[in-house]
C-alpha cells in the first residue's frame, strides 16, 4: 500500500507540468533549483554522453527555463543509485545552491523508486555517499560556508542528511521525504543489516551536534508528508505549511504568487535570525581583539586599560547584544505570524468539515452543525479559540520585541550622553563607526 501511495505522490515530481511554469520561475532560488534538478537529471539519463555543458543547459532551458538569477555551476548523476544533483550560483547573494533531485519517474522510474523506498523508508541510506561526494567537491571549490543544500521529496531527504553531516548553516527542503521511519520493521532490519543500524545511529548523532537551521516547507495535502508523519517519519528543521492543496509537486507552488510570497517571508525571517546571530559572534570576537589591544597598548603610563576604555568595552558589548536581540525578536515575530496563519487556516478547515460526515446520512449540513453546537462544538470553540490563542502569542512576542527595541534605543541614547562628556570615548566610537 505504501508503495502505491508513494508512486502516486511522486507521479508529478519528474517534470509533468500542471500548467506552464512562469518564464522567470518563482525567483526563490531554493525553490527553482529544486524544481530544475529533475530536468538536469533527465538530461543526463537521456543524453549520458553529452559533454558540452552549454548544450546540457540549453536542452534543459528549452523544457523549463533556468531563471536569470541562477547560474549553472555543476551537476552529477550516479547511475548505480540513481542519485543526482545540480549546483547553481544565486547571482543576488553569491551563495551556491546545492539542489538534490527527488524520485524521478521520467528518467529511471524502476531503479530509482526501488532504491529510494528501501533507502528512505527503511533507513538504508544508499543514496548518501554520492550526495556527500558532490557536496565535498563543491565545498572544496566554493567554500562550505557558501553552500546551501536544498531539495524536493527524496532530494529533501538528501539535503537534510547533507546538512546534518556537514553542519551546514542553512538548508531548505520542500515536501521532503523523511530521513527514515521509526517502525517495528526498522528494528528488525537494524539487527539483520548492520548498515541500516549504523546509518540510523549516525543520523541521530549528527542531529545532536547540528547547529544550523533547516527550513522544511510542505503543502497542506502533500501525500508523502502525510504518509511519513503517520508512520513516525523522522524529520529535522522547522515545519511551515503552505495552504495550497496541490499535492506533492513543485510547479503549482512556483506558479502561485501567494505561495511564493509566503515562502519568501519565511526564508527572509529565518535568514535574518541567522544573520543577527552571526553578526553578534563576529562583533564579539572583534571586541575581544580590541580589549587585547587596549591591554597591550603602551600609550599610557600604567598597565591595564583606562577608565574610558572600560566604559567603551562595556557600552560596545551592550550595543552588540541589544542589536542582536532586537534583530532576532523582529524575525521571530514574523515567523510566529506565519505559524499563526497556518494554525488559523487549519482551524477553519476543521470547522468546515463539521458540516459533512461519511457516517451520518440522515442529517443536513445545518442539522449536523446544530448537533455539534449543542455539544459545545461550534465556530467560536474551534476557529475563535485558535484565533485568540494565536493573537495572544503574537501580542506577547510583539511586547518582547518592543522591549528589546526600547532597550536598544535607551542604550544608544545613554552612549551618546557619555560621548558628549568624554573625548576619548568619542574618538573610540568614531573609530568603530
């Protein structure tokens, strides 16, 4: 049964268009790269001897246009496991998008599907070695800090695993397959096949040591996600649900301006959190260097640091931390709003489902709603309650954000007052700026 459902869920993943994708793509690099990776794999399968890169890109472009904001860098296809991926440079940021391909029924359906099912659902991990090799090759050439693993379906599984293995700062996956399923069958396999046991143990170890951020975006009615979560699928990262009932494929998302806008808000907020944290780390390291410089300086007669330098170090540290807290709180508030939207949308769906029942045929929709209301189940108890709780959480987050912003303002005002009274301090902050 799982095989049949999986087959249905991935039937549109290999490029069968549900409407022509916009000529410009979505302009979300991770989304477009995940979508395009299927076409590059197909090209490698159909034309395995084609060595001219421009010809490969040209053939792909004729079927599904590569957006202007993406520059093709490299790709690979491992025939033995059916694993593939494509690397693009995001022209706007300079980051390298490493996109792994999902189960591609238009290139090598039999081998691909069989290996993928055993590799994913039973925890075999047979696709991982070539995926790791590709990432390491790109890391050596472009730097690991510049790489962002992404992928759809099986490609999402690979992207998550790569991110965990190499502690990538950021990974983005769409309707991702799980890393493995926690089932009784897996328990048996762990005993029978040491490779499965070792793979799962390593995944769990890498999860414990992971310090980056993984964004997991799913569509509301994605069959693969629903099946996986119902069977104890193991995922990593923060899950965000898109209110679009399009199934498993990516083309409907790319073609929906509303869904693309939502994805952009999510990714931008997550990246702002990362940026704020990284900035704090960098600035604190710089401040430590400044402190050492002050301590080693012979510009004054006695050892140690001057009173003005001590004030500067304390004030600069407070500034760094307050700015970081303010940035993180602002971005977190946006993510809370997105999660609240998802919760309220699902609450509306639940309420709408009350008027229909597969088990009651004698009551009209109005009579069903009335019966539920008599039992205390009504619009306000479902939608109203969820909405109130979401508003409460948003209000609390907004208050925290306001406090951090006010703290930052107060600190800046206080520092300006000190600068007016201390020329040495003024010089130090001027040099910092």
